C-alpha cells in the first residue's frame, strides 16, 4: 500500500510538472450574455498583446491567470472577466460586457450603464436606449439613472420612452415614441405612484382616442395627472 501510494504520488507530481511545462497553444475569447458586441475578439486580443506580448507558445506556468483577469477588467467595456487554461494548453477568456441603459447627448457623449457608471460609446454597436439631454450634472445623472432603472423594469415604459430631458435637477421630462406630448415628471420622488397614474391616464385616453389632443402631461402634483391640450 505504501509503495502504491508513493507511485501514485510520483505519477501525479510528474504529470503536474509536465503539464506546467507545456506551452499555450492558442487564445479563445467568448462573450457571455449579450449578442450586441460593444467589444470584439480582436480588441481583447490586442489588449492582451499590449500587456503580455504574444501568449501563444508561452509556458503555461509563466501565466498568472488572476493578473490576466485584472487586465481585462480594466477595459472600459468589460464588466467582468474569467480566464482559465485547458489541459491541451488553450487559454480561454469569458467576457461579460457592460450594459448601457441610457445615452447622454451633450458636449460629451457617453452611455450610462446598468450600475449608473459612465460608459464610452462603441465603434462596433450603437445601443437603442433612451437619449438624455439638457442640464447634465452629477446630481441630474444620478436622478436620470433612477428614472432609467424604473423604466427598464416596466415593459410598457421601456417599450415607449425614448428620451429624458433634464430641464433642471428637479424637473425631468420624458419623450414618448409614438405620441407628440411631453410627460413632465418633476423630481424623482414617488416614481411608482407617478407612473401608475400616468399608465391609467394613457389607457383611458387611448380608449377614448384622445391622446393626440394633448401637448403636455404633468405628473408633478400629488395623485393627479394634469394635461395641457394642443
């Protein structure tokens, strides 16, 4: 039994040493989740080459996987990255891209992602998200993010809201896809109640075929929908 244990341990150690001395045979990049690629395989490979040189034929034991993951996470389009080596020497990378939920159209253009952070525009894909215009400040972007989160969680709103205009830090206005009126939201207090009131109004006005009669729909007042006709 002792001799068998020594043999097994020796074989395991030998295989580990032999495996660690093998070279990397190639690099595979896979994107998880979204099909809309703001980042491409060539961009990932270029980043790795800039930091580590060509990884092909590099000894496997010379690669620190945690370091490679950290480098990939520094890219502005990457939310998370996982890197692992296969037995045959293939270096596999799994990339989770950041997800934009709004686009700021000001002096500087960028996305807001689903964590409320600024995200650069991509040359590879343009996201179909609400456009944010008006008075762009740190506070107004935080508020716009709260509005966007609420919109994204509601099928009706996410399908119809195409823009947020910031008149002031307590005066937010929504632009809808199919209708000419503007929805004055006011500040971001009581968003659930405001949107519930609006959806009740919208359903009734749609049934009555009167939506085209309104220019402004205000949700700024408690438990009220105040409309201005054209």
